[in-house]
């Protein structure tokens, strides 16, 4: 049973899809095939059966526009309009050919009246088809209240838009900071909340509401570049094969699909792949049958994909300048390397910390970014609660911090590394041998757990250093200062 969505008291229709945006994306990809049917049947409109089919197709288009607008999906509507413009401009083959011809451009530059008139005459049927549909869309938007959703005053304070801006800025910075190390499939939202979300935000995103940014952050910029190249390859071939109606419809479907993915995350919805996959298959057949200059088209696609990636990475570079921390996935979300963008004046040191969610909370990265600002660490290797083992880092950590259930990883001790056991929730080791001189056990000021007393006794037997924090509970909350950590990381 899909969830119910509303806008100003109006239900947003979802049909059997997960949300209205997915239903709108499906409709935007379906419309080019309706337009293809209209164009094919109009060529034989002198026969009664085809007249009936044409009428049914126009009625279907009207119904599909109404259904799309009832989703109140702005991204779906934009995708459909882009697909519409692509289809009707390219389907007017003579118009497209005239527009791209160099002699025509020279003629317009000279100002030949005959060329200008020919241009206007060629564009009239194309503009008429587009304008009629734009007018129909405007009427339907006004009738169902969609106009309010796209008004500047509403968009300026719409939380879905504002949250997207935060997500997209963070995603661009994440791609710039780590272009070839992805955070893992489905882990982009979690990584953003931990390492790049503003400290005053509490929204827990599942994704970036943008398929391209999801791929770039989770799989790497090189995979996103490959996806863009493939998409451009099919669309350019559809453009070159505009003499045939069905490649144009296929390319228009892909244009709507790729534009729709800018505003929502649809790559992981297999049902939405039906029409784009059929379009790519049809274009593949057309390329094999009619395609020419394949190498040249491939080159243009590669150049286009690289150009888009360059723009995205440059935008990420600009966004990252306002951030204090930089995070790089060393092992997807299991291990992250957190470093300061601006080197401090203190001696560079490296530290590792093994996180327990019961101590740091579900968004542990945000707490670390808040509390570790003034500490003398150049790098902080953060092991998540689900990390399976240590990885080799350079430089080697001078301090290792184990929290909660991770305390069992602290043994055997390493002589060259300062070891801190913070709020352990496991029993200490059974050995009573003399402990490493660099071992420190930190417990809360109030004995709040059955583990505290065993660790106190163990520390007394092994000569381990024992300190008590000022807080009474085991859960650490962001404090925007380093008072909690100073006694532990101090060399004194």
C-alpha cells in the first residue's frame, strides 16, 4: 500500500508507485510514445480506423498530462516538457536540418528576407504543436492548483527544495573530496549526515534526491562519467537519426528520463526502467541498422561526459571551500579518514577511534566534527560500529581510542601507540599482567554500569591509568568544545 502524499490539501496521485515523483517519471517517459503514435497515424488520417486511433491518442495524451499534473511533481513536469521540446523540434526534420545548416546561418546573419521567411514558415508547425501543449499544461495547472506549487514565494520556503540544496552542495563536495572512492551503494545519505551535513540540521536523508549525485558519491565520479557518456551516446544517435520517427521518440524518452533523474532518485526503481530500457534497445537497433559515424559520435559523447564531470567537480571544489572537515572513505562507510582542510600550527598527529553508537549516537560523525575541532590531530581514522577490521594507514596512529563494545579490540596492547578505552561495555581481559604504560581507561563520573567496577579493579591490578569524565551517563552529546577530550588526548 503506497503512502499518501498531499499538497495544500490536494492528494498527490501515486497510482501503484512508491511516491508521486516515480509515477510522474513514468508518465513523462510514456508521452513520447504517444506522440509517435499520433505522428504515424496522422500520415494515414484519410482512413476512418486511423481517425479513431488519432482521436484516442489525443485523448490519451490529455489524460496523461492531467495525471502527471495531479502528481504535483515539479521535476516530472520539467522532464516531460524537455522530452516534448526534443521530440517535436527533431520530428520537424526540415526545421532541424535548416537550423543546423551553415549556409542558413550565414543567410540569417546577412539578413536575407527570403531565408528569414523560410525559417519562420518551417518553424510554424513545430511552434504550434509546442504552444498548444504548453497552453494545455497551463490550464490544467491552474485548474488543479499546481500553480501554487511552482510559485516563487512557495519555492523559496519549500523545505523539500531547501533540503535538496543542502544535499546537493554536500554531495558535490563529497565527489570533489573523494572522486574515485565511493561510499557504497545506498550509503550516500548516511555518509552525508555523518561527515558533510551542517551541524544544526537534524534531517536523516536516505539519498541525495538526485540519481547522478547518488552514483557519483556512492560509486565514484568515474562511474558517473561512464553513465553520462552512455546516456549522451544514445541521445546523440537519436538526434542524428531524426529522419526516422521511432529513434526520435526513443531519444525523447531518454531525455525525459535523464532530466527526471536530476530531481529525484529513480535508478534503483526497476519498474521505472521499462520504458527507458525499451528506448535504448530501439536506439541500439537503429544504430546498427542506420547509424553512421559511430566513432565520431562516441568521441562527442566522451567529450560531453568529461565536460559535465569537470563542471560538477569544479562546483564541488567551490562548495568544499566553506567546509572545515574533509572526509574520504577508506573502506566505504566502514572506515573514514577525517582531516582538517586547513593545517593547524600544532605538530601533526594521527588518531584512530573505534565508534560505538551507544556512546556516540546514530550520527557519530557529526559529534566528532563538533568536538574534535581544537584537538591536535591532523587526521582522524574513524571505524564505524560495523567495521570488520583495522586497515593500514599512513601515518600510523599515535593514539587509538576504543569505545563501548569496541574495547575488546584494544588487546593485545601496542607499545608504540597510546591506547584509550572509553566507556567500555565489555568485561576487561582476564590477564593481570602489567599493562602498557600508555593505556588509559576512562569511565563516567557516576558508576552507571555493571562494567565500571570490573574495569576499576582491573586498572588497579595492571597499573593502567584510570580517569573519570565529568559526565554521569555513557552517551556523549555534541558540545562544540574539546573539554571532554582534553584529559584523554593530553600527553601529560
